[in-house]
C-alpha cells in the first residue's frame, strides 16, 4: 500500500485541519474535530446537518456552505460519527429554527443520529436510501443511502437558505429521496489506511456489480464488460425500480468512486444519457465527477433523480461550498 500518511491514527484529524485551512473563508472546525461548520451562520434558518464515515470525500464536509449544509460530522474511515458529534454540531449551528439531520441508511449512521435526535430539541430527520442494488443487506436496514444523498442535500439546502420551515424541508427531502435511484459498479477494491490492504480481492477481468460505497458486496461478481453493457444494466435497474415515475425531466449524476478518471466518467454519462432519453426521460440537469467516493476505489455510480419544477429551481439555486459551487 502506498499512501501519503504520517500515521493511520492521525490521518483524519490532519486531513480535517488541512481541509478547513484551505477553505477558511467559508468553514470553521468544531472543538475536538467533532464537526465542520459554516463560518458565517444565517440567523433564523433551519440548520442542515449530515455526516458519516470518512473516506467518501467530498461528502459530507465538502458540501458545507451557502445553499447546502450548515455542519457535517466526520466519523473515522468508514465508521459512523458518534451521537455527541451530532449534538455538538446542532448546538453550534442551530440559530433558533431547528435542525434537520440528513442521514444515509446505514445501521450505524441511523442508530447514532437517532440517539442524537432524541437528546436534542427541535430536530427532524431524513433518511436517504437511493441504492437499488440490494433491498436488504447486513450493512443496512433496507436500502443503502449513496450518491443520491448529495441531491437531497443540495435541493433541501437551497430551500433552507430561502427560509423554508423545518417540516416543509423534511417533506421536500423525502420527496426528492423518493424520486432518486442509484447503482454502482467497482473495478477495483478500496484500501482502508488502517487495514493496509484491499478490502476485497477482485481479478483484473472482474467487476463487482452493485457495490456499496464501503466496498460491501452488491448484486454479483461478474466478468468485466463494455461500458455500454455495464451502463445498460444499471440504467435498466434504475428505470425498472422507478416504474411509471421515470417520465419527464431529470437530473443525471455520474459519480466516481475516487480512482476513476473524468474521461471515463463522461463516457459513462454519454452512454447513460442515451439510454434514459430512449426510455422517455429528459435529462434536464447533469453532474459528473467524484463527489461520493470510496477512498481509492476505481468505479462509478449512476444516479437518476426525477425533477418536478420546484426541485429543478432548488437544484439551480446558488451554492458555495468547497466541492460544489455555482450561481454566485
């Protein structure tokens, strides 16, 4: 394993120190590295808080800022943050309008955010579960929350920025989550620094179809196929799961897992767009890049989020974070 490390015990804190220093104009670091928050808070605005294990950067810290999150709680690599982190973040960024937790559907994340919500006044939650690869697994209660979490954070974040109240934000987030589907495929494993070796073994001519963002297994191990064949199977699964809802305008998001060049991600986008539009979907908005990663894993996911007029407006609204910026 070759990685830029001083110590596996300090990789997270040193990375957070560098991240906040690099974006000191918009970010501040919480005490004991418990959270990253917006440097300047907006009084009277519902505070949006998310988080999860590290190793998925820029999710979630990279989406803290104007038009998205107010705080993000980083756990250790692929490990859920603790309830005291969420409680500390809520205390730091709640300006009086309450807090909305946005939680990926992994057992540890859900359990710890639930505990924090029970001990914090004025909190509601959205649980994202956009992954169509598996209905149930030992890693989650039901479907996993993956790249579609970014879509929820962006749309709900824009609405919060304009003063939408807590209950309405929760309803909006649940509607967006319900209109969003994702699936991923891995060409290589990722390597957790503390482990020092790949999470799973995969041959040069193999792929893991339906992989999760921690390297957990998906639908099956298969021989490597052409990009068009891989995309066709992913898009078919997404369309089948959406059913009659897969009509009209949509956001197409092709997300890299950390080790895939943009050239390949755009190739996958080109293939997916053709398939979706052939089936009556109008790709009205697009996002391509490595935003919800799995350390150094080569692979990608495809996300389709159906957009009503309101969601499209919120997606287009200005955003200014470390990883996502437009309209300002």
